[in-house]
């Protein structure tokens, strides 16, 4: 089942981490990224292709020209748009669900109804199609709610309101057009309380392979304050779920959802990401995503040992039972994100990135990695900021204190104007 040539579709830090991990698979496959970013070509064993994620015909042609064996689709946008379906129709093996399965993330209403049918524990919810209808329900309930734009909003379409006024304001914001068509329908949810944890499972549509649980930090500010972002850091394995807890997630959440997808005629091949809250009444699903989290992916990839490309191929071909074993290093992994000025608002772009450490291209170390996201390379090969989340420093060690110390040390060697980072990532597991 050796995989010789892999294409990773996407341009963020998640895709750089996937390409890095896949290139280190047994057999050392050649990896391409389309389009990748300004630092992608620096990853050993990787090339870039200047093809947009929406250009299905261009991607098919590139796969043919480069004899690609496996395509791994990173972001949710092209998955929801049916890119996996188009590539499969061209005869390619694809790790990533079709547009039907991607509705788990692309429509919160669809996902909530699927959970309801499958008996998966989740928050009570109400679907509304206008600001007036939403305001009426909020006033009737007379308590703060979670307000979610139904469609894809780049991680920014969710508001956890503090009071009724904030709830109504968030509903009005969704219907104001801020999130485009994603906000044309809104899901209101009861507020749950408890720690949050992310669980990722690789699947071929029938079987599941669970990865270590991770915990993300969504808020821009320390102390988990301020607006939501795509994620400012993460760590794994999150001690909130032990082996028994993970099995409970498998039995209560993942297996019922996979069965419900099959009942709808959906063969889901890729990764299922369950965002969970551990409440006093048990595990509850906050949301599902149809791809790896970012930055959880950057945190998890260095912990995986084995032939990752072959495991992804087995998922793509519906043969997970025949995949080689994937082992988890007995280490703690810490990830801290550096973001551009003004993020999560409109980020400032074009700031020069300086590195006083081992070099911007140093992504080979066994226990420390620098994964780039919102960066571009200029004519002199210098890197400049080109997105909200610019890069992530990741490190592994025997304990979380040492892992975070190493990640922050590496990040201290990088600088650019307006650089934002949180100093308290992993506060749940750090002792110093």
C-alpha cells in the first residue's frame, strides 16, 4: 500500500503540517501542495503548484501530469463545494468527504438534525430564517444563547452571548450580511458549560481510527477573552479525555454519526472532527467539522509515527481495516500561533518576517517545528505576512511545561510588526 506521490490541497498552516507529516511517511513519498504558501517549498520532500483550490480541472490535470496517487484536501471550503466529488469522478483516490458528507460542517442545521436522528447528545437548538424570528425566540426564552451562522464563516460566525441584548445583536449581525450567504439562516442553541475538547477520527466510512484529543484556544485575548479567532494555540493529548473517555466518544458520538451518514447513502472518507463539551450531565457535541482543525492539526501531526500516507490512502479506498498501524509518540505537544496586526479583524498585510533562530526553513527538527500559514515570499525570497494567522511554533517534550517553554522560546526568535500572540496557551496543563 506504499504511496509514492501525494497532493495536499490548501495553503494554510494545517496543509503545511499535513505535507510535512506525509513527506515523512515510510517510503518518503513526494508531496505537492496546491497552492501552498510562501514557505511551503521549504518543507523537505515538497513542491508547490500554483493552482487555486477551486480549480478542479487544473488540479485533475496536475494529478495526471505528476502521477499523483492520493489527494488530501485540507480546508472546508473546497470540500463543501464538492472538490472531492470532482476528483473522484476523475478516478483519483481522495482523503476528504464529498459535498454530501461535508454538510456536517457546511450546514449547522443539517448537522444538528443528523445528531438528533442519531441520538447524539448535543445542545437544544432552534433554527430561524430572519432576525425578527430569532429575536422573538430569544425574548421568549429570555436567556443568553449561542448564535451560529448556519454556513461556513471561517470560524467567526459563532457568538456566545452574555445576555439577551447580546443574543439579539448577534442575530441581527448574522442577518445583516456580514457572513454573506452563511448567515442567511441562523441556529440558536442553549448555552452549555464545561471544558471543551476536540476529537479527530480518521475514517473510511465504516471504521474509525481515533487520534489523541486536543484542546484549542479560540479567543484572541489572554484569559480566553475577546472575539473568537480561527485558533490561537492548542495542545495534545488533552488529559480531559483518557482512553475510557475516548471510547465513550466513539460509542456515543462518532459511531452513531457514521451510521447515520451511511443510512443517508453517504460514504464519508476523511477526518471527522468532533468539538465536544464535557458538561456535568455528560459529553455534548458543540459542532462537527469535516476536516482537521487548525491549529490542532499542527499540534497532532508531530505525534504520529508510521505510514500516514498509507493510512490516508486506506481511508480513501474504503479499506481502513488493511491500513498499517499508526502509533502515537508518548510525548506532549504544544502549539502557539502568531497572528498579524488587527486580527481577527481585517489583518494588516505585507510586514516583513524576521527570524533570529535556526532559520525560517527549519521544519525538520524532531521535537520542534515552525509551520507557516499566512505568508508570501517576495522576489528576494523574504517572507511577509499575507493573512491573519501567520505561523505556529510547535514543540514536543515529556511534559507540557517543557513543551510550551520550547514553543515560546522558538516563537521569541521570530518577529514582525504588529505580531500578536497569547502567553497563556495551555494554561490548563501548565504549572509554570
